[in-house]
């Protein structure tokens, strides 16, 4: 039997504020993807978020860029 194929779309800002409201600071994205897909075939994951303005707050900009780099290293992300 062929596995059902799945693509996941994540609204980064919505996820961030939802986690913040729940008092959570970090999420294990690899584990979350496993939970969401279970026995399905994960094709790809798309994470959407607006990039921060480097000219407004360079430190926060680079923190966000590091976070994006971490996400890029997760398989199928």
C-alpha cells in the first residue's frame, strides 16, 4: 500500500505567538514533523515568516537568520 503524501505549511509568526501564549519557548521541529505525519510520507515542509529588518535591529535580525539556518538543516524542511 502506498503511503499518503503530506506537505506541511507553517505560519512562523502564528506558531511563535501560540507557543509564547502557552509559555513554551522552544519546539523540537523534527519531533513535531514526526507527530504531524505519523505513518505518512513527508514530501516537504514550508515555514513562512517575514524577515526582520536588519536596519531596525541588527542583533534580532541575525538571531532570526540563525534560526532559519537551523530549520534549513532539518531533512524535508
